């Protein structure tokens, strides 16, 4: 299947393409010109994983539950009573 700039597939794939490029640059620390086949696979796998997690995770406001980081308190916080 040929994907052109005007096709719906190209529009839908733009965020995935940006995510792959982001992982090439920041996760793998390389450039698209210097990418090995293994690194290309890794960048695509990371981008697809991110998309799946984002799609399958319910938004925290929809569940009504707090995020774990919001319920964790530090033992050094100022709200703890000193002996």
C-alpha cells in the first residue's frame, strides 16, 4: 500500500513517526542517518509501546483514584511530627 501525504494513513502515522524520531534521538542517542537495523527496531518498539500504554491506560480523572505518587509521603516532609 502506498502512503502519500494526502492519505488518511499518513495523517494518522504522523504522531507515530514523531515518537519514533524522538526515541531515536533521546532514548537511543543517535541520529536517523546513523541508525542500525537493531536500533530502528528498538525505536519503533518503544514508540508503539508508548502508544499502547497511552491508549489502554484510563485517564486518572476518569477513575476517580489518585495517582500513586500523589499518595506517597516523604518521611522528611514538614507535616511529620518531630519527637
